[in-house]
C-alpha cells in the first residue's frame, strides 16, 4: 500500500510540474516588461529594414543608358510612381496668371492693363502679387518678378516655408541680402515666380468650434491629405508645375510668356519642393537645392509632413536625383532651417507629432550625392554639381545661372515698395484652400471606393448591386481586392523566417481553466506574445474552437485575461469565454508605449509598410502555432477585439483569410467592438469632434485609405465569413449614425449574397466597453459550441 501511495504522489508531482508549461513548449524564462521588449525588438527590425532598403531599390529600376533619350524613357515608370506616392497625380487645369490688384479693384489677367498694378519696383524688374489656378479649388499664390527687359529664363524660386516671398525679394526683413535669391535672379534678367508655401506655425491648425492644436499648418494639411492619397508635398509640387505650365505657354488666357528655359531653385522646405518638382517634370532644365539633400533612412526623425508612404522602397535622394538626370542639378550643402520640433504645447493646444530638422554633415551630403553619381555613371554627366557652403549666402547661385548662360553680378540696388499687402491673409487663404481641398476629396472618397470595387459591383437602387451573388464565388473574386488592401494600404512583409520556438509558463490556475504566457519567434528580435487560457475539461483528442481576444491602445493581454484584474473596458471577457469552454488566446499587440510605438509607424511608412504589417505577421505565427495544438480546431479560430483591438478586427481577419493560400490557417469570423464606424470621416474630417485631426494619434492615418477601404469595404473582405459589430450608445469613438450607416453597407453585402444570418450588430446602452451578450451568442452559434446550461448570458458591463 505504501508503494502505491508513493507512486501516486510521484505521479501527482509530475503532473503538477508538467502544468507549469504547455506540452510541446520550452520553459519561458524571459523577465521584465515583455511588451516593451516587443516594441524594442520591432524597432531594431525596422532599423535593419531601413538600412537594407538602399540595396533593394535597384530592383525597381530598369535604366537604359544607350542614350540620354533612352534613359529618360526608361525611368518614366519610376517617375509616375514617384508622382503617385507624393500625391501629385491630379490633372491640372489650363493656367491663368492673375494679378491681385493692390487697390480694391478686381484682379486682372496678366498683360491686360498690368502696367500700374505692381506692388514694388526696381531698376531691373517689377514685382506683382499674383495668383494662378492649379486644379479644382486650388490656386498657387505669390509674387511675380517681371524683368523690364526681355526675359532670358523662367524660374520658380522657392523659399523655406517659414520665409515669405517678400523676404526672398527684399521687401521685408528676415533674410540676408545675399540670400535673397529670387531678387538676384530677377536682377540678372530672369522672370521669377515666388510661391507661398504653407508654414510651420499653428495659428489656424484646428477648428475653433472643436479644438485648436499645436500641429504645424503643414502637419494639419498632411493628416487629412495622407488619408486621401494626397500630400502637402504633392499639393505644393502641383503649384510649381502649374507655374511651369504657364511658363511653357499653357495658359488659357492672358499674356503667356514665350517659351524660355525653365528652372527651379529652393532652400529648406522650398529646396525639397524644388527637388521633387524637377524630378516630376522634364520641362525643368535646371534644379538648385540648398538646405535639403542627404540620406533619408532617418526620415522618421523629420517632421511628419515629410512622411511619404513607400518612398524609401524605391527612392532615396540619390534615386530622386536620378529622375532629374541628365538635366542640371546643383546641390548645396549648407545651413538647414533650425527646426527643433512643432510649436510648443500651450493654451490647450497639443497633439502635434514630434519631428526635427537637423543639418546633415557635409560627408553625408557628399556621400548621397556620390551614390547618385554612381547610379548614373554611364550617362557621363557634367550637369550635376555639389557645392559645400557653411555660411548663409547661396554659393550655388552663380553656378546655377551658368546653366542659363548668365553671369551673376550680385546687383544690390534693392527694391522699392509701392503697395503693401498682408502676407498673413494670403497665408490663411492658401492654408484654407488646402484644407478645403482635403475635405472635397473626403466627400468624393465613396465614389472613388466604388470605382475600385466596380469589378465586383454595379450601381443599383439603394446602393451597389453585386455582380456576384454566390458566397463561394465571392471568396474567389475578392482575392485581388484583398491583395490590393495588403500590398498598397497595410503593406506586406515577408513571412516569418524563424522557427516558432514556443516557450510558455503557467500564470493562472483557476477552477475551470489554466492560463499560460506564450512567446513565439517571428523574425530576428521580433516575437509574438500572449496568454492562452485552456479549459481544464478538454478531453483527450478533443479539438475546441478558439477565440482570440484583443486588447486596445496601450493595453496588455492581462487586461482581458487576468482573472484577478478588473478593467471596466474589457470586463475580463477572455476569462468569461474560457469559463464557457472556449480555448482563448489574448495576444500582445505592439501599440503600447506612446511615441515608442508610434515611431515604429514612422519607420515603416517610408518602406511602404505600417504597424499592421508587423501585427499581421505576428498573428499569422500565432494562428500557425494554435493550429498545431492538439486541443485546437484550426477551422474554428475567431477574432474578437475592442477599440484598437477592434481596429485589428477589421484589418487582420480581412487579410488572414483561411483560403488566402493553400494550407493557410485563418480567422473564421471577426467581431469588432467599440471601433466600427465611418473610419474615413473619423480620420480626416475637420468638422467633426470625433476626428483624429485634433488628437495626438499622429500614427493613425493610413495612406489613401479614403479612396480604397472604409470599414464597410474591409468587412466585405471578411465576408462570407461571419462578422459582427458591438456598439455602446455612449461610446465616444463615433456617433451611432456613423456606425449604423456604415454597417448598412456591410449588411447589404451579406444579404445580397444570401447569408444575412452571418452578419449582426448589437447596440447596447453603455460606453466604450465589452458587453458580451449578442457577441457571445454569435460566437456560440458560428463556432458551433453549445451554450453552457448553467451559465446564462448576461451583460458584462453591468
């Protein structure tokens, strides 16, 4: 008897020891804050990807060096892609150059009685305040310096965005005389247009009826524009190119100049716009850039209004310069505008993204310029030059003028002001026009999305009419659209390349389930982590459905899965589901740590990726691991997330469909709680108090989402799999009508496919929280798991 007792005791000890980790896993020995370690590891991964992007770019180029003409033709596809990613693709109108009358008289077309309308005069030129149309609702505005003798060249001179055109001409203080390159160009016989650029102040950034922010004006425009596939950079490039249209005789009325050599030249932000404009338009003969040129692998540190989705996947500054070749390019390594960050937080204004502009070392500028020269070495260029200048004068100007057969005499006789105008009023007009343009694009977004989906839909009474009405055919038809979503919006990273190497440890031991912390490898330095809740009554050989329960912003798996931790937003819903017999996995998503995670988005965007590129890869590893567990039915893995977890519920299940490729494991249904709404309005509206335009979530904006996938369209990628929305009436994310109107489009798709029973919404009288009534019933029904008779479904947010 004693031997039997000893053996039984030993068996119990063995079982207890085994329960400290899951079968088939190694012991998890990582200590400290695993979420912070996850973010730090992804940061290292991003740095490697940024460094590796330089070598990868060559694969996107197919240069033909047989002749200069062949070269220009061979890089045209790259030029078109460049214009698209900077948001400079809108068709411009025929240009009218209008003089803004310095008196109260109406504006006049240039050449029609313009003689007495100048605002300033010099021995060599007259200065006019001008406006020119670009496209619907958008004008350029600035100064025109018209030579008194026959012009010898046409130049667009671009100041840094914190300089006014008047400063660049010498009509206002603030720019050293030798740096007033617009004036100096005009004194040497050039016709010069000096556009207004949107500045870095925060005067008008916000809506007085809602909230004012400390976002630089450029950031405020950037946010809404980025969501709609446009950019503050692209808008200003378009203004420059409209001026080039006018120079080229493209005006529809007024006195259009005779065709002459055209150039662009700029400093600071103006240098960026000049550089990008020359890359976009081969009519520009020469480009001068000062205070902007170098490597861009640290673009994430610069102000967010320079963030361009996918830029570094194909274009560093060397590659952009190669779009200008074989035309003239003169780069000056000089002082940069000193920008240490956005306007300070004060008077209730906040929310701006961090970002600074720091002058690049001469060696860095020379290194990037040298890389450009190596790229185009077979062209044997003599038209590209670098100037090193540590002081303020534009040393490049004399060299720049040589490309127009001119010689600078640095005339210092100055300009005499005749009429004054208020630069602040003009700046406000330009800012307001750009904001209004983004809001027009926002209103037109639904029509653009319909165009994208026209392959599978036709217009119909009450909305779209699907060309496909069979659910299984829909699975096949949506694949191309899913690829578009993954490749062009979310960004697809390579699959995990490390063995999963699962590690686990016991963290909870409750009457009905045990909880294990699990870590899985993805890439070097990148891992997936979460908590698995495993019911104790799983029988040998039994495979149960899984619910993946996802936390929100700044959350942790313990927020949803810790039986001792009460969080009113989550109401321990993972625990409640485990008590109902579901296997539950609560992953750690990396949107935690404030700017530490937001900088990941900043690093990923220039690579054409997003934070959800990483999250999707992590979830793919989680799904693959769950599928190997003997207690999991891999065909019944559901997703249920709240807030940012609901944001995840719209994106990750849309991408990780079970049929996306042979042998794939995917989410069989998705539940979006406390997030589903008109997401495009939520991001880009300047008139709604719910909008992210007024908040600190500067990473939230997704490139061109407004023209491709609102939440209804994302749900269509989940369809025909079951999909549900959980919505509290008092949830401050968005109003009920946004949720209901967007969901109507989701429900219509399911109904017209004959599967309306797979789609549901539950409104409840509560806040931003898990309710757990209709959603729990939905899970039991569609995961084919019976409701426990001794556990009635009651609201979790009581």
